[in-house]
């Protein structure tokens, strides 16, 4: 049994660097200039990642990722708007649930969990229903790790004169998205994902004109991104108590992101992690659920062994005792488990994690894989 804290191979919260954790050892005054400067610098650096300083505002929001997704839909979709929700997993279903709870009119288009939505699908759907005003898409559907073809879909939506809202929670910072090439009204992500901060805040890149015309849309005071942005632009402060330590940790994580080489380097490290994981697991006979062409280097879903001696709970506990935290599967039809490629980990940790999986399967006498 390892005495160190286990390594999280999960899609966030994830393993952070000690430098990032250390940045939380300071208490910040939320009205203090130094903290306001930290927030401003954070937003500026986040906008730079998508090349969005000229076209978009970065609006940070307290809470988990879902809070930011709900705030984006509630703020940017007018009350008489209609959202086409593209679904191929649990987070797509959550987008539809948000529309339902907010009372926004919506329709859904669902493909299988191993089938990306295509631009042709979206083109057909938009031709068929002129009342749609917005399309909501998950970039990397974390429930499997599938990647949807964002740029192609975004261009079709633009050709139809409709608006795009992107949940890029698990892809932002690792997979390239350029706001000058990919037209969107909102792109949503959070602190504790590929930027390797800690969880506690989300942020929405909102197209400047779209945000400027969004006054009064929101169903909620606390989740109103128009208000949040207007107040922050005027005062430099968050409207309500900010997650100060989370902001400081994310700021420190961004310094390391840039030192590492920014997005290309982050992408490469995760792609290497993913490749090591897939190759080493394949040697054990463990097959990934998705074909390589649609697998994002973020999280991999593996088919669980068929052997009745395999039980996820025991497998999980035994792998944890060897120093690695895995993630349960999220599919309803097939039994799976997931392993994240993101966080402050590299190929050495991925090799070690699969070695731990191999030992555990031997201990459990699982042979039918
Ligand atoms: C694609 C996607 N959307 C949204 C979320 C937001 O989830 P939460 O509110 O748990 O941070 C996640 C979290 O992993 C995600 O992967």
C-alpha cells in the first residue's frame, strides 16, 4: 500500500502540481486590488488561449462546471428562443435537462454514444426547423471520451445564421479552439479540468455582442452572466463572494501551463498519456470502447473484463491501494470503466497505473478479459 496520496486518473477533480496547491496557502481579500488584478490577469490569459480578446468576454462564475453551463444558456438564450441540443452522452442529456428546467423551448438530436454528431446532421436539422435560434453541443463528451467535430458543426450553424453554445468543459486548454475560426456565442469550461487548477469556478467566453444584448434574459440573479460581467467591468470585482483560493490556484496553474508551452504542449502530453494508456491496456487484453479516430486524448472508456470474478468496486479499491484512482463507466448498455489522461501526470504515471491494473487483475484471478 502506497503511503502517498493516490494519483487521480479522473476527468476533474484531477491531480494538480504541488505549486498549484501551494498557491492556496494565502488568504486574499476579495475587495483588495491585488485580488482584482489576479482576476483580471486570469481572464486575460484565458481569453488568449482561444485567441478571443477582440471578440469575446471571459465571464468567470462561482461553482462547478454545470453552474456555468446553466448560466450561459439562461443568459444567452432569450426566453422566446429555441435550443437544438446535440446529444451523444450524459453531458448532452444534461444540456437538455437544463433547458427543460429553465423553461427554454428545445429539441434534441441523439446519436449513439460511439457516434459523433456530424455537420450534415446539424444542417438537416436546421433546415427542418426555422424556429431554432441556438444549438448546444458538447465538444468532448466526457461520459465516453468521444470528440464531436466542433469546427465543421460551427460553420454550418453560422451559415444558417444561428448561434452556438459549446460545452468544452473537458477539452478547453488541451484541444485547439480558435475563436476567430470557430464562430460561437458561448464556450464554457472550468478551473479543475485541462488547465489543472482545482475545482470551484467555471468561466464562459461570451461573444461581446451576444452578451451586450442579453440583459434581462436570465431566470436567476446569481447565474446572470450579463450582470456578473457588467459589475466586474465596472468594479474589477466579482459580484458575490469569489472563490479566492480557487482563483489563486488557477492563476498559478496558468503560469505553469504557459511555462510548459501552452496548448500545443498540454495537448501533446495528454496525447502521449492516452497512447501509453491504450497500448499498455491493449497488451493486457483490455479494449477501449471508442475507435481511435473519435477518441479524444482526455479520458478513455474501457470494456470491463467479462470474468464474473471482476467487480468494479473491488477492482477500484485494489487499484487505489496501489496509488491510482480510476473512474466508473457511465454507459447504460455495456459494463465499462474509465481512465483519465489529464492532470499533472505523464507517461511514467500511465505506465505505472496500467502495471497496477495488471497486478490487481492477477490478484483477483480475472482471466476472461
Ligand atoms: C462535458 C462536461 N460538461 C459539464 C461538466 C460539468 O460537471 P460539474 O458540474 O460536475 O463540474 C463536466 C464535468 O466533468 C463535463 O465533463
